[in-house]
């Protein structure tokens, strides 16, 4: 059954489509990197679902109730209660956004030379571990590396691989285990409840701390509801809370599930981690009762956290809108990652542009071509995002060479997405005209944000 949005539109923001010529000039000026485009030149912005949500009237009303005291803002206590109620985590450290939380957790838990084993890396998560001298290890199931595998829980950790890794390195060499909900770099793919349970029990056997990146845990909970029959009658809020039982700590970028434009936190049951991160937060983020957020930000966040679980139709509509968009592309034969992810549709650039070798950045070239052809902004998630090995300086060569078309929450209608799909389907028919790229500027950190390119043809 087609589910219309469980909201209606109260305020609008004009957008405009430049001519194809103007788009070509804008892309060139941006060094063929969609991160360097001006948003005024973008028609439909599918760069990210991060900080791009539309807030509700109730959240906006909360903005007016900001208590901007330096210390002990009442909004901080509202946020603490919301995190306790919805995530079941008693101890909260607020941060300016997700990477602030990643920084603090890495500083406290990682000693130089130690490993962090995870389903799959996220760019900022790995960089913080490496900055503290840690070594990242992906232990995701093999199916995740195959964009055509229909496996329903491609975000699962391979417990065999993990177990062998713990045996081989010894528990003291492992700083923490990380399991990311709706694993972003794998294509927005969920883990199963069984998997997180198994990972937790393995970790506890060895006394290893488990951190969940719960940035998109709501969307993961929705997938558990529809893909695991044991949960088909369980409200999503209960599934979410159960997921949280099998980890010690969560880090959250609130710019996604939590429906706000800025904010984040870490929350834990571990007193020592709480105390140490709370000591550090005052150096790097702000006082422990605001962590870089204003009082009004914290109020909008507290309300967003409650709102996301207040009605199952919110998560259902959100994920199914992404799915409808993906199905338009899939039905037209455009190669995408299946199953369709929770927050984004990922184009498989290796199959879209088989004539461009990975060292000519096919996914990056595809993001540029999509913008020029359609005015839609997307993001590279392939070799450029994967960066270099900090020891050898060699480029990581991920099996997945993807373009992410990320859907902001409650922002675009199905008509916008149909327009984007049609443009990409037209481009696919002329894919042989797309040429590879050469990188002409490469930043040392998280290069994908600011790198510049030139076309090879
Ligand atoms: N963890 C995950 C899984 C993320 O997707 C992100 C950000 C972060 C942590 C970092 O959080 O941006 O608030 O500092 N992802 C954005 C994206 C940037 O576009 O996927 P942040």
C-alpha cells in the first residue's frame, strides 16, 4: 500500500534550475567536486541527509524556548531525558555534531597501535581512530562488498572474521568494537538484531567495549521490523531500544535520524568512559551541559528524538520514499546497490561506467555528469572517499565504487525524486560520453571534501 507522508507542508523554500551551460561552468569552477558547488546553483540537493532535514512546527516552537545559560541549561536536561527514554542510555555527553563524539571516544579508548574492528568504516570515524594512533579493521560480511547481493542484513559483522581477529591479535590489542547502524559506506545497509546480540556476547566474553554508531539506528530498526518476522508486530521504538541493550556506548550524529540541522552526542552506561569524555568535552567542544550546541539546538534535538519514534509511519514513510526513488532507477536498468538503503540510493559506478578504470575516479566523474545533466547534487563514495593508507600512502581501492543519492528527511516530494530519476536514466543512455578524471589537488585529510579534478578527455 502506498503510504503518503505523515505530515503536510507549512513553509517552502524556492529552488531554481540553472541552464545546462551554466551548470557546466559551475561544475568546472568547483573542480568537478560536488562539495565545492554553491548550493544556490543546485536544483535538487541529494548530497547528504546530514543536517538537511525539515524540522516540525513543534521543533521550531522549541527553538523559542532556548535557555542560553552557559551552564545547566534546562534544554540540556530535556535532552538527557529524551536520550534516556528513547535510547535507554543514562549518561550523556553532548557534542557539536557526530565527529565531536567520535573524537572524544577515540581519545579515551584508543592507545597507539590498538585496533578498532567495525562492520565498515565511516570516513570521519576512521580518521579519529587513526589520529589517536589506532588501526582500523573492517569485519563486515562478504555480501556487503557485492552491490548485487540481495542479502537482507548487509550491515552485519562477520562474527567468524571477528572471532578470528580477536584470537589473532588478543583482546588487549583491541580498543573497541564498533557496529554502525544502517552502515553508510556499505550502501545504507542494516544489521540484524541477532547479529548485534552475537557481537555483544563475543565482546563480553573477551571484555571488549562495544560502541554503536547509532546515527541511523532508527532506520535500521525499521528494517529489522520488516525483514525479521520476530519483530513484525513490535513498535519501532521498542526495536530501537532493544538494539541499544547490546552495546556499551553510542555515538550519534543528530543531523540524521534526530531531525535537526546541527548537533550530536555520545551516551553510555560506562561510568569511566562517561567521566573521561566529560572531562575532555570541555577542552574540545564546550561545557558538559552544551558541548557546542546552543540551548535552542538542544531543545530542537530533544524534541526531534522523541518525534522520530512517536509514530512508526515516520520511519516507514521515510525509508519507503527512498525505496520508491531507487525502484524508478532499478526498473530502468540503471545499476544500483540492492537492497536499496535506508537513507540513500547508491549508483554502482563500476557498472554504470565500465569504461573508466578506478584510478580515473569513475564515481567522482559520475557525480559531476549527473550535476551537469540534471542539476541534482550527489556524492562520491568510492576510491576518493576511501583515501590513502596512513602508513604506506597507497590509495585504498574499495570494491564498492558508488555514487550516493541521499534523501533529506521531509524535504523533497516524490515529484522531485522522479525528476532526478528521469535525468539519471537519460544520462545512463549516454554513459559512453562520460570521461574519467585526474586529481589535481589532494588535501591530506578527508580528501573527498576539498579535492579538485580535471577531465581526462
Ligand atoms: N557516523 C556516520 C555513520 C555518519 O554518516 C556521519 C556523517 C558521522 C558519523 C559524522 O557525523 O557529520 O555530524 O560530524 N555523515 C555525513 C554524511 C557527513 O553525509 O553521510 P557529523
